[in-house]
């Protein structure tokens, strides 16, 4: 959230990521999710950490990489209607601080989960696959790429 980020503050679908405390709120929601799983008496610590990791990755994959459009009226004349949340962040600019933060969260969560699962091979595999799925979607090479017929098609930028 520094000055080196490209931004399009006319898109209300992504402007919340630049608000004061947005990153802290994201981390706090993750902590609440972790505590919710930890409070279930029959879940062991490794299983609750794995559930936290997998549920976070599934939710972030769905919300950032599958859902397209914007629930708000934006000044872009409908251009964001065909883009995912991830593609709308910072007007599509790659390697901004916001994108780096959102990419670092699953990695740090994976490392913490691996530690608290004591590197159990089965749980490690589950967590690693979850990490790979969510991280591949964040790669710059996947910008405006849709996999499988369900997710649409690759969009061609006619402005270039």
C-alpha cells in the first residue's frame, strides 16, 4: 500500500484492498478461521491447521480467481464485468504490494501448517496441492486465462 503500486481507484470492487487496515483485517479473519477450527473438540491440532489452510485456499481461489464481475457500479463501462477480482486488483498491474501480500499469505500459512502438522506425509500432500492450486492462479502468466469450458475462455486485449 505504498506509492509504487499501480491503482485504479474508480473500481470499487478492488478499492477495499487499499483501505487502512485491509491487510490486518484479512489476517484477523484468517486467525478467526483458525480459532474456529481449533475450538472443535474432536479435531487434532494438525487436522485443524490443515482445515484452516485448505478452507482459506478454497475460499480465496473462489473469491479471487473464479468469480467474475463486480457487484458495484463502476466507472469502467462494464470492462470489469468479465474480469476476476484478481485481474481487477491494481488495474491488472503485476507484482504490486497488494498482489505480493495476497500471494504471501498462502505460502506463510502453508509453512505454518507444515510445521504444526509435524510434516505428516498425507497432510503435507493435501496442503501442498492446495497451495499449488491457489498459487498457479496467481501467476502473471494466468492473467485473463480461463481453464476449461466452465471458466470461460482466454480474453484477448484488443487495445495493445
